[in-house]
């Protein structure tokens, strides 16, 4: 065969064999066998689960897309944030907050606690690693977790028997479209980018949303004219009642009384302490705060001084926005006001449907487990969920303990079988199966 014919034959193979590139891509990806569970997410939920597993002698591997633990807290919260609940309801399993921390720790104190927690249990997340696909392989009975790492987007496939979803309820920002927002001349950004009010000194700022983030956007040390625009149906409760935290008091009462009766007590106390919030444009929903939380996951706003600013006129509450113009917002009541900037305090959502190929345990609609608390933590084929029960850090700790106990029962009998079976798995040509360097007890 002459050179010209040989080149034509090679070119023909490149054109017609469309499987070559796909096979090469599969071969290029590293394949790592993980003896224990793979945990997706290094937030408080993922750390708590890993710590509970470690305490039971079960190793795990944490994959985190950001470059740090608790990325939501570190990168997407405002500087003066404090925990809204007393520290005893926010501590992770097996380690309380330091006794010298205040009742409501600051953001930085909470992050210090998480760093100490991570070091104490020897947790070592793999950072800058995004899970792009996770799928259960019925043939091998293993989860195949495909990731991309670093700037080069290097692919790795982790194989494991247990997959723990710990990406949480607040993985991605919700950014609604508002008519005319593309033409607004000032900055529009999500509250996840808001750190301090210093940038908005002497500015007129419109905050869209009246949840806890929206109600706390006003910085008390900076002179800003804030307007909160949203659906005004919201429960505002005092942070404390009769010398106790509202949350702690509620948990205590729920041990003895039904939810609706506790709700009636909370609303009565709120009316006595805060007055009628509807006079400020904040109308209470028909369902009580606890019942609404259970049904929809919508958290009541704990007042930390915002209501006083609304009373004084420093913060104004308006109805929802109809449209935006170059420098102004038109509201559904027909009024028009000029603004220098807009903050979208419109919340977050789960990102699980984007990467987890499982529609049995998780809903494709909202990315939450289909089963409600307390049954949403466990699915089929070794799939688990932590931090999706709409009960904050306390709920995540409950999930973490249940998951670790469930996996511990399987660990001693299954781990050795899994290692032996994985060595017999068929691999692509020239591809080795690596084993994660975790210690197997």
C-alpha cells in the first residue's frame, strides 16, 4: 500500500469510527475505588456525616466543588451575620461549641468552630472538585461518581457502594427575571454577593424578598435608604420570648402540645411584643409559622431589629415589582420610585437534579427527597440525603447520626467483599483501577 492510500485509509477510520473519541475519553478518566461512602458537599451537613462515620470506624471521602469547607457560609453571607438560633441547636454531632462563645455566635466564630471540627476528626475534603454526574450501575452494584477537577477540568470517576448527598437546600441562587431588569442602569445582584452596606452609603437600595436575608440587608452602621419589595405574606417572630429563644421555647412546647396550639401561642406572644405587623405591610399567612414551615419549608423571620427600622421609616415595605426602568422600579400598585441598586434576596435552591441520575429518592421538580421528615434520609442502593429536611443544622445532625448508624451495620460485612469484587471489575484498555488511600479499619 502506497503512502497516499494509507493516509486515505487512516482518515476514513477517523471519519467513520465515531466511537474512537468516546472510548478515548473514558480511558482518560481516572477511576478510583472508594471503600467507604462518597459524600458530595463539605458544608456542615457533609462534615457532620463524615465525623459520625469516622467515630464509628467507617472511612469516607468528601468531594467539594469550592476551595474551602462551608463555602456558603464563607463566600456567600454578609459580614455581620450571626446564627439566628442559640448555639446548642446549631452544634454538630460529637462536639459542642466552646463555652466562651456567645449564645448567638458570629459568622466568623461559626467558621472557626467548623475548622476546629474538621481538624479534630481528621476530615480531608477533596476541594475544587465538581460532581457532574452520579449514577448507580446495577451490573456492578456500585455508584459511579464522575467529577471534574481544577482549571483543566480533569475527569475522575469514583466507584463506591454508598453515596451521600450533602449539597444542601441552598446550593444555587434563585435569580428571578423581572421585566426591564436588563435595562436597569444600576447594579443588580443576588444577596449572596452582599457583604456590607458600606458600598451603598447614601444610596437608595431596593431589596427584593422579605426572608431573613432580605430583612437583614440593612446595615445599622451605614446610612442607606432601604425598600423591601416582595409578597408581603410573612411571619415575623421575636428572636426571644419570656427570656428564652423562640425556637427553643417552640421545641419545648411541641413535646406536650400539637403544632397548631403552639402556633397560636407564638402568634399571641408576637402580637403582644411586636404589635400588628400588617400595619407595616407585613401580612401574616393563614397557616401558623410552624405549620407553614412543615408544609412549605418557609422559615419565619426572626426579628433582630429590622421591625424597629420599619416603624421608624428607615426601611419601607412595598408590594411586588411590576417592572424596572433605567433608574426606577414600578410596583404593582402603580407607584414608581428611583433606585441606585437592587439586591435580590430571593433565596436558593437544590442543584441535585442537575447531576444525580436518580428520580426515585429525589424530586426532579425541587431537588428535595420525595419522602418528608423523618423518612427522607435514606433511598435505595446505598443512596442517602443529609441536610434536606428543612430543619436547619439541628435536622442535619439528626440525618448524619441516622446515616452513620445505618452504614455502620453494613460496613464490617460488606467492605471486604466490595474490595475483592472491585478488583475483578472489567476496565477499558490500558486503564488501571486506583484505590482511595483511606484507612480501612
